[in-house]
C-alpha cells in the first residue's frame, strides 16, 4: 500500500509545463495495455462483489419505480401531490433534471470532438452511456404524468381515422420532437462510436455466446481501411448533427416554460440559461459517476486527474453562467417594472419556497466557486462531494422554476402550496434505480472507455513523435491518413 | 304453538335458530302473508332499469285508473300523450324551510328530477334559489336515506313495512289520545294545520308540541309585544333608501332572503337619488355585513343598546314623535355607554333615517330578543316607514307548547306515546332541556324522518319520510302567498309525509294529494274559476297569485310595550364581552342550515363565502380578539359552558366584534349518514333554552393541538411578502369606488389599469352570428354562493371530500374569490376590521386563450361562437392548460370521483352534460348545453335567438341578478349595453387575453361626511395613455 501511495504522484498530470503538454494517458501504457485494461473489465469471469451489491440495490429501486408507476396508472394522478395552482410537480422537475443530465454525453462526444478537445476520449463513452440512460429516465416522466396514459400516443403526429393532429403550437409537442430526436441521435452516436470497440471484444471473446452476441453488436466490423474511413466520416457528420441538438433540446424544454404566460416562466433568458444549467448538471453527474468507477476499476491512468480537473473547470464556467442567469432574472424582474414578475422573484427568494431557492443558490453558485482553486479541483473526494451538491442544486433549480412560479401566479385567491407525496418521492428515487441498473449493466458488459479513440491520443499513435503536444500545437503537420487506424491495427495484430 | 315442534320422542326439530328461540322477527314473519318484506322495495337500480321500472309503473298506473281515481300531476296529465323522450319538463313545487314555503321549478328529465330552480312566480323566490335549497335534488337521491320502517325491540332493529306499522299505530294512539304527544316543527302549511285539527278532534286528550332549532319566534313574540298579535315583518326593500340591519343577515339568513336580495341589489343602481345605503350592526361577519356601506361590529348582547341609542338620537336630536304607547319604552333608550365608533355610527344612522323618512327600514334579526323587535317596530312606525318600506302580515300562527313543556310532560310520566313528525330533536334540542334523557320515559316513540338519524335511532319506531320532491304539500310564503308542492317522482324509498301519517293516525289513510287538494278547496281560493281549473292553474304556477296576505297595522299595545321596556332595560345593561368573559354566538349555518342537510356533499363542500371553510365549522373571531385570548388561527380549542363542552378550531377573520365568538350550528352530526357524520362539532351541545342564540362567558381553552381547516383560499394569516403583493393587486382585480367619486368621474374605473396598447400576434377571428359574453356586477353580488351549487347541479361537478379540498383539488367551475380590504397605511398588527370584496370567478372564455395555445393535443379549442371549449374525449391530461391559465379556473380530475357513487345518486346527473372521467381537465363552458338547446330549437323554428333566451345556470339562479349573459354581436343585447357601461372592466386585461367575462365595478355608498372611501389603486394621470382592448 505504501509503495502504491508513493507511486501515485505520477498520476498527477495536472501540472502545466510550458515546454511540453502532459500526456493524457499515464503509466507508460501501450495500446495493448489499454485494450487489456478496458476489455479486462468486460471479460473478467468474476464479477466484482461490489457490482452485485450495487446492481441488487438498483434493481430493487427499479422495482419501486415499476410499482409506483403501476399504482399511479391504476389509481390516478391524484396519488401525487399536485393540485390546483401547481399542475406540474416532481414529475416535470425530474424530467427536466434527467434531460439536463443527458446533456453532458453528447456535449463531450460531439462538441468537444468538433473542438478537437482530445482529452474527451477517456470519458466520452462513459458520458454518452450516461446520457442515453438519463434520457431514458427523463422520457418516462412526461409519459406517465398525463392524466390518461393510455392515450398518450396522441401526442405523436400519427395519421388516424379521426384526422386529428396534435396542436403544433404547443411547446409540449415541440418537446416531444426535441427529446425524441435527441434520444435517437444520441443513441446512434453512442452505438456507432462503440462499434470498433465491440469488435475488439468480439475478437477477444472465447465463449461462443459472447462471440455471437458481440458479433451481432459489432455489425461485422473488420477494421478495414474503408471501414475506418466511413466510420470517421459518419462520426464527424453525427457529431455535427448532434451539436445543434445539444443546444436545441434544452432550449425546447425551456420553451415549455418560456412560452407560457406565468410570471417566473415567461422569460426570454430561459433557452441559454437552461442549456448552461444542463451542461453544468451533466458534467456534475459525469464526475459523480466517474470518480467511484475509476477507483473501483483502477482506471486512474486512463481517466486521469487532468480529466477531472478539466471537468471541474467546465463546471465552474457553467455554474457561473447559471449564477449570472439567476441574477439577470432578478434584475429583469425589477427592471421590467412588472408587478407580477417582481413579486414572483421576491417570492422565490423570501416566500414559502425560499428554502428551496437558497438550497439552489448555495449548491449551484457557491459550491462551484471552490474550483477557482487548483487544490480543490484536483482533490478527488472534494470534487465528488461538490458534484453531488451540484446535482442536488440543479434538481432544486428545476423545482424552484416549476413549483414556486405556479404556486403563486396572478390571482391571490388561487395561491397554494405544493407538497409531494410518498409516491412522488419514490418515483424519483425509483428512476435512479432504472438509471443505475442500465449503467451497471453497461459497465459490466460494454466498453466503458472508447479504446480506439483513447489510443488515437496516445503518443504511440504518432510515429513515436513527441507527446501530446502535436495535437494542441499550432499546426498538426503530419495528419497523414487516419491516425486511429494505425493505432487500431497494432491492437488487432 | 309449541306442540308442533315436539315429537313423541321428545326431540325438538327446528329449521332455524330464530324459529327455535321464537324471536319477535320470526313471530312477525309467521304472521305476515309475504314473509320477505324486501320483495317490493325498489332495488338499487341502474339508470336503465330505473327507467324501465318507472315506465312500467306509469303504464300500470294507467291501469289502476279503471278502478280508482288516479293522483294527477296536472302538467303531466296534459302532456303524456305527446311527451317527447329526452326533452326535459319543468314542474313547479315548493319546499318549506323555517316555517316559510319557497317556490321552485324542478327540471325533470324522462321522469327523473335533476335540477331545482327558483319559481319566478313565487314572491320569495322570483326565479332564484339559495345554495341550500338547490341541493335538495342531491338529498332526494341520497343513498343514505332510510328505505324502510324500523322497529327497535330489545335493543335490536327489525325492518318493517307501513302495513306492519298501522295496527301498532292504532293501539299506541288508543281511543282518545290520552298520553299521546306529538312533536312537530312549526309549519305554515294549511294542510298541516288542517290535519292537526283533525288529529286533535279525533284524539282530544292528545297534546301538541312544537320545536325547531331555527325559527322566527323572537320576531313573532316581539310583534306580539308591540301589537298583541304575532305578525310577520315583511320588509319592502324596493322602497327602502336606507336599510339599517341590526344583527339581521337578511341577504342570507331570512326566509325571504332571495326576494330581499333581489330588491336590495335592484336598489344599488348607481345614481345619487336611487342608490340605497346599507347600515349594518352585527356581532359576526356576515354576507350582509360584507355588503354594508357602513358597518359597525357590536356584540350580540349590545345590539339592543345600539338600537336604543338610535331611538334616543331620533327622539333627542331629531325630535321624532314616538307613538304614545311607546313612551315607557323610549324612556329606556339612551345613547350612553357607546364606544366612539358605535356613537358615530348611531349618529349617522339617525341622520340618514331622518333624511329619508318613510324610505328607510330598520330590520332586526331572528337572534335578537323580542323587545328589540318591538322597539324596531316602534321606530319604523314613528319614521313613517310602515306600509312603505316595511309591512306586517298576520299568518294566524297556531299556538303550541315548546320542547321544554314536552320534556316536563315526559319526565312527569304523562306521555305514553310520542309521535315525532320530522325534525331531529335528540340532536338539536337545547342541551339543558334534557330531551335525550326524557325520550326514554315514553313507552312508545315514533319518529318520521328522512334518515335514520340521532332521534330515530333512539325511538321504538322509525318511519321513512317522503322527500319534499316526492310529496304533495302546501305552505305559505313569507308574505302569506299560498304555495303548492307536488311530487316530481314517486317516493323512491316508500316514504310518507307528515300529513299522511296524521291521516293514518286518524284512520283515514288519505293520500297527500287528497289532503292538499281538499285544503285548497276549503280555503276558497278558486275565485271565479271552477275548483278544477283553479287547482290546475295553481299547480302549474306553484302559487296562487294574489293570495298574499294584506298588510295589517294594528295599534300599539301599551301593556306589551311596557313589558318590552322592562326587557330592554335589562338588555341595555348587558356589558360588552371581554377577554375573560367572551360571548359565544350561534349562527345558522349558511350551508347545512340547522344540520338537516349535513349529509349533502354539495353543501358540505361549498366554501362558506367569508371564510371559504368547507367540511367543518369553526370558532370565528377577530384578529385582536384572538391575540388577546392568546389564540392563533388553526388552534384547536375547547369551548365550555355549564360543564358541557365541544372542541372547535379557531378561524381568525377581520370583522367580528371584540370578544364575540361565532360558531355555526348544524355540525357534529352522528346519525346523518356517511357524508355528514363526524363533520365539525355540534354547537347545540352548548345551547340553552333560555338563551338560544348566545352564551355569555364560555371558557375557551386551547387544547394545544392544531387542526387544518379545509379552506379553498388562503387564510387571513399569510407571509408578509404575499400579503403585501395581494394588497397591491386586489384593487386592480376588484375595482371599487365610492358612489360620489364615480358620479364625479364615471371613467374612474377605466383609469385604473396601466398597460401598453394590446397588439395581437395574429389576425383575430371575426365573428359572424353570435359571440357570447358575460358580465358580472360586483355591485350586486352578495356572495350568497347560489351560483356555485347551481353550476354543480347543472354540470355534474363532482364532490371530492375534505382531504381533497385540503389538497386544493376542489372541482367547482365557478368560485367566489373573497378579499379583505384595509385602508392604506393600516398597521398590520392592529387590524381588527376590514371591508370585504367578492368576485365570482369562472372561466372568462379568453378570446386569446393561453390554454388553447399550449394544449399539445388540441383538446381545448375555440368554438364558432367564441367560447373556449373543452373536448373531454380528446384530453390526455397534461394539465399544461391549467398551469397556463392566469385565472386558475381549470379543474382536473385527479381521480375518478364518480367511481364509488351508488346507482341512485347517479340518477341526479344531467344527461346533457358529460360525466368526466379520471385524468381529464374540465372547466366552465358557459353552460354550452343550454346554448345548444336553444340554438337547435331556434334552428328548427327558423327564428333567431333572442336576447335573454339563453341563461347559464349561475345566472339563472342568481338572486341579485348580478350575472348577465348574451350575444356581444347583437348591439341591442343587455350584454352589449353593459360593455359600454363605464363600470365595465376586464380582469387581467393587460395580459391581452381578451376575456369574455367582464366585471362591473363595485360602488360603496357611505354617508356623505364619512370618508370610508372605497378607492381602488391610485389612478394614473390622464396624460398617460391607457391600453385599449377590443374584445
């Protein structure tokens, strides 16, 4: 133990050396090491006991979710705490929360890809998986929150004998399109990016079932030059396609509120504010998940401290944006001179829901300020706690927006106070069950790190030339052909 | 009979344990020809099978015509040949409440009564009904009503039939009625009077007692003091410029409240000459107090002193000449001992009465002792108001002994058989009388009642009573107009009326129809018509026109007034209540009346106008009283008087007199049924026969527990931020001004809103044909709640229960927003009194409806005539529309609220309106079914819809006629004209929603020198352009 502790200093690649960039993969690994590490997790015949503990817990929570949904559908929406002024409660809060979390993955894989942020390769698969599962959780809530679940398909423009179409003026309908498009593209992007890695697992598989299963999933990937060529083009195209979606999906979600007439919802700042918040919460969730994962699966050399530090920086930036949005809202409420608007924000800060508002501000604005200090950014435990607090804060942000605005709108006679029931709470808790069940299955059976991509940013990928610097250098002169192809070949050989 | 059961071997062979032990039930069954007494009971029927049974009954009823004269319900007899299924019919009938008959018109749909409206021909209804009386429909279909007679023997209940009862009845009554006592509620019914006489003739030794917890006995006694005759006071508010109400909630708690409301509201037309002025002195905060132009809070015990002070002011300051007989009484009046606010009020009242001699009226409520009524009669007389703004009629009340005498007789062993006709004395008799204990002293007790209630459960016999809508009956309106009641349906549960039971008692077994008709014939009301024609026309109209009693004006009785003087001296000496010795005042419940309607879900869930409390009663007190008594809103307290106590939650509202605590009667029922049992606490437990309406010095101790009252609006207590914002908004939402300010600048209300010009984002629809609109006159609305129940009955609005109301899920399509108003700069900690503003709020059918734009499935749509319609079938229940509704008038079916309804209750549903399922949004439709009905008729007849032809349920029943509905495209319509009225404004118009419901601003008319101005928010300068909107 002591030796290992002594060795750990090499894991810190966060120092900025003006001469050369620190490597993104540590420990002097070869391509083969990377493959062995990542595939080892999938191939290990002995599942770690801890995995079973978590999986059992998640599965029971998933059962709770199922039971709560069944109870809801058999009894009615009244089992939730909703009432007359507050027609949307935890279900919509949870929906926005999960959709927000679902932002990090595609942002990391698409936008950072386009921006040539090579450090993304270690975490993008992981984050994308998280995105897909978060969007799956998010998708449940709008579906079950309607009064008559059995006709929820009317929200889709399905041709029918009644010639009834949905109302294209409704932001809720835009939401349906935005979220389903985002879910589809994210899924494609994730799956497509995984194909070379699935092929690697297939090639290494010994058990016939695994051979067949991964064989099917790998879609006949042979790692030919042509395959790589098409893969790279498609990946680039999908990244370009996904990039506007990252911005649009939460913008459209914010339209649910911004297009309405309710003070506290009806504001033009919502789209950028929501997107910033979504990225903020998405990164927080990635950090929350990745820190224990890298520790348990011993991936500190691939998911390095530098990766975590970078994410902390992004959280700092987006947290500041969110904070700016909060203050802008207050300023506009005062500056507009609209009495209803003014009241809504005073009421948020000092009314019956002030407790929620101040939780939100503390977690989302104050906590990220820690990340100005490098010592805190590189302290894994602190980072992990902060990321959880940010998740809590971002949930409360949605709660404050949805509930406090509705609870006191125009007519004081109709003001109310919403409290959740146990069904509200357990449904939310249960949605974590779904999320973690899927996530744990992925960790056990899927390549949680994009091996092909990681190899592409390793020094070995560049004819032994220098280190990482090339890629951050001014002119990457020798991008002769498909670098990852070479990397891949070495592995396959 | 025992040998039959014993064989030679000595063994007993038996078939059932009942047979073996020979229970009375078994004995009874052996005697009966058809042992199964259930065979002819109406089974819980589905709508379909109910119609079948009804249809068959009607067909067979025709067969019986071969041998016996059929009871006829006249309009039905006319129509049966060409009766169109599915087309509703309307029948006039009546209900007697508190000794006065109220005319109704009931809608019958294929033989099924579904909706009660007022009878426009009836003087006390004028087409309107109270919230309570409209709910009679629901009561009739109440599955908790008793369905058969019950005999209680040896602690066990046995179900019986009328046939079982009759022979027993004969033996219980004996030959001459010795030891027989009858207890009944006072009634104005001529048939009841006749049957009582017949009963007393047949059983000369019997005795007759009367009891009802809510009567106008004090008024009658006061009139007896003044005139030696028990007269009824009939106020004529249409002739009154100045109305002074002393503890008189005449807009809600008066047998003729509907007529008085109509006349009062008609007198609120804004002009300096014609607008009346209402002065109110009262201990609690009532609807009448909320309408007052100038109100003073005074404890119940000191109302007499206040009236005395007015009398003194009239005599001393204004030198009004009093009738000679009243000298002694007037001498007892003095203006001493008033606090500043009271003295100012008295001075102003006196001056106003003098300024309007002959056009004023002083009204005294039923809670005040007789001497106060007598004094008011003297003052009305001296001011020349009699026969102008107040008249007296003599209805010839029958003398009867009260419940105290009955208890005395019971305890003295003089009563062997007690026949209780209706009422529920075990529950509502004064606690100190001991009726409950005395009841067991009678050998036989018989109770005729709609429910097997507290009294029935203690009686030997319970007999099911026919509901008012199943009965023949008659009664007198408050002014004496002869009113007839006819059944809308055959008794659902084999009930009979009190008059039929009396007829059985004398062995005649006459049916209600014959009794009522013969009373009618005997009364000589036919005039020039044949009896048959007169009867038919009276049945058709529900009233005998012109049968109102002529006004009586007997001379004053100096002897009676001397008694009054003595009583007044004692009354005037009563000290004001203090924190150590508060005053507990009993109020008639504005919903469940004396408790008889406790099992009615519509009424239990109706938010009381001032407190918005549902499903409970509470101890109401003013904020400073609560502070000084160390109590808080929501504290559960024990109120104790004479070692009897009840637990009540405290509700704090501004307005009640200091240390005057009000509690509604009619709660805490134990035998009401599954709806009403255990709701609230019974204030009857503290009531004493000596002082029916108040308790001096009860002890109020906190239990230390808290209790959540299910109110539909925020409590008076609210956080400071909300409070301040509400203060800012209400002036915009409910616009008010003093009459003077309005006359000075009629445009004053239009200057009250600031908003930029309202521009439409898209091309607005141009309406051809009709586009509907509504106007609600806040100046007329008295907050009586009738519209809420009317809407509930018309539109199948579900009752959701206390828990759901607590969770703010009440379903009413129209609600009454209530706000309190205090002068600007008032110290929040010192507020004890406030003005009240009501605003009926329903879907305003926005032209630019925020709900329509956000519904993802287009389930809420604009119609061709401008309505914002809900398509229930299409609704998936996202609730987005409700969120986006700025008025929060949309209601969501969180559960299937109709799931557990019994079949009989479902018969009340209006078949024209969809019963909404779970998960669907609903809201006011402007009664679209009524619009469509008229539209179809007018289409068939090829004539245009005329103004006033369509009336939504709320507008139809509004006693103040505050709600107007019509076609905005018709320049001649009332609604178009109202839009031009300078008082017309739209709530939240600045949101550019273009509401189709406009409000007419409220005016207050305080006396000239009193600047209790009812200003709205400060006006902006005239140089600032204000928004114009086009809807």
